[in-house]
């Protein structure tokens, strides 16, 4: 990393001297193109992927561009998303461009929060026509007045289920509609003589042990036809829709009433699933990876399956939650950085990434962000339900998805009220 920082400092000094000598400022209509002969060092901060998984992508680009060196830093290894976000916020706000990576990772719900720190793709490198093959959700999440990020893979929610627990009750797959799914989840739940839940049909509604409560609750809002914000995007209005209360009531019914199927007495839902005491579990594919890895490593004997997330009606609406690679406004080589991102999101490089991660031990490959590649994995027993949901995946513009999630979960730790949820959402939208 020190080599990278020195290289950036030297390059910045050269740029400053050039600006002084020419009496003009860089930029104008966009970033100053980098001459092909100029030595370039790009620093890339990426979440989740160890360097061995992206090394071939980097080497392929450096082979085509011998003047470019890409220094990779695997973030989130120990402190996960919260620690990465703290580190990112620190370097973006320290008024020192030399500490900022050229390329870094943002969540699909963070775009507006970080917009002022991001450099849009220059038209000489990437245009909207280059995005035609990407799923619509990518354009919704990362295109504002320009293209601000590109994903190297997608993710959505699906139902991960224990085939043996379902089969014991006469089921083969999770139900397609939420109304039937709830009946099924109740049938899959078994209780002790003291009426304590021993095996649960589905995890829901408890913020301390339901990992994807926030994502699923928001999906239920959208599936119930709720508009989350007004036309300005600065005010939450979902309490105006009867469907919001209906969605909340339905979700809470899994833990309330005369026949609850989940409670705060359980551990985290992924742990309960691994103990074979949870039949169905809503989660993205990265959690499926963890399940398959633990199942293999510890010989747990879990016969896991994956099914699409249930729907309220015949209309198919799914939830997207994934990450994009973006370029810092402080980078002195924005054009090269964006060219690299364009390169690694081409179909050939995405296939290479998927092949590499599986060769390095991951039980499944990636969910491609390109629609034209869907058929390559649509029949995969694990990835199929995820990729088939990508074309109908949605979110809503939270501006700061990290803080929005914290506020939602805080509300769920108390007596949840739609008006309180809405008020907290508005505060986040307004940066309060």
C-alpha cells in the first residue's frame, strides 16, 4: 500500500506542476485523458473478495495496458460492512486525496449518500448504451446524471430450505404465494408439550435473530403496491397506502397471535438452519455460500434447496441487494479506473471471475449482472432461483441504505408502528 500511496503522491505532484505551467485546470468537460505511455497506479478497495479471486482479472487488464498497475486491498475481512464503511468515510472526509482509493465498493442503496464523492463514467469510456445488457435494477441504482457504479455480480433474496424437513411434512418445495407459504410454515413448525417452538417453519420479525428482516419487510411493502417516497424523494409516504399496514401485519403474524412459528428465544436464523431446526430461511446467495461451506466442512448432512421468494399475487416482485464498484472524484486517473471497471464487467471477464471463485473453493459461482448471461446459470440448482428473479428485482431510493436499515431495525426492537417507521425513513432521506 505504501508503494501505491507514493505513486499517487508523485502523480499528483506532476499533475499540479502541469496545471500551473499551462495555466488551466484539469477536467473542464470531464477528466483529462491519461496518455497511454504514462505510468498509472490504481488502488482498488473491494469488499468480500480475497485477492486470489480477482487476481486474474487484474492481470488480464495489466497485460493489455502495461503502463497500468492495480493494487488491490481486500476490505471487510475482520470488521465486515460497518468497519469498511467507517474506514471509507474517514478517507473520503479527511481532505487528503492521497489517502482515497481510486476504486471502491458501495452498496446498491448507498449511491446518493456518496454521490458527491464519486466520479461519473466519462462518455469517452462508458455510455448508457453500454448498460443495455445490464439488468434494469443496475440502472435504477447506479445511474443518476451519469453512470456512477457497475456491479461485478448481483444478488437477490430467495428461500433457502431444508428438503428433508419439508419432505417429512409432505412438501417438496416452498409455496409460491405468501398466503400458502404461511400455512406451510405453520405446518412445518413443531412445538414441545410446553408449547415451546422446537423446529420453526420460517424465521421472521425478530431483529436480533432474523438477519434479513429489513430486506424482507421492504420487499413485502413493494409487493403490496406501496409507494415508499413522494415525487421529491425526500419524504416517506408509505403510511398513505393500506398495503403498508397489511404487509406489516402479515410479517408480524409469524411471531404473534395464537400460533407463532418464530421467537426471540432462537439464535440467529442461519445458526438454527444449520442445526436443522429451521425449515425455510429468506436470504441472499452469499448466505447460501456460507451454508454450503459449513455443511461440507462439518458434514452436517443438510439437504438444502433454493426456491424463489413468495409473492403476494401473480405479479412477480423481488428484492435486490448487491454491491457496485465506483471511482473516486479525487482520483487523478478517473478515465483509466472506469476503463478497468468496464473491462472487468464484460461477459468474458465475468465468466473468468465465476470460474476462479469456484476453482478457489467457493461452492457456487456468481450471479451475472448481464441479462444475456442468464441462461448460462438459470438451470443451476442453487443459483437458478436467484438469477431468474433478477429481471424483476427492485429496491427504492433510500439515499443511505445503511442508516435506513439501522432505523428500521431500531423500530422493530420496540412496538412497531407504520407512522414511526415512516417518520424515521423521512429523517434518513433528509439527512437527519
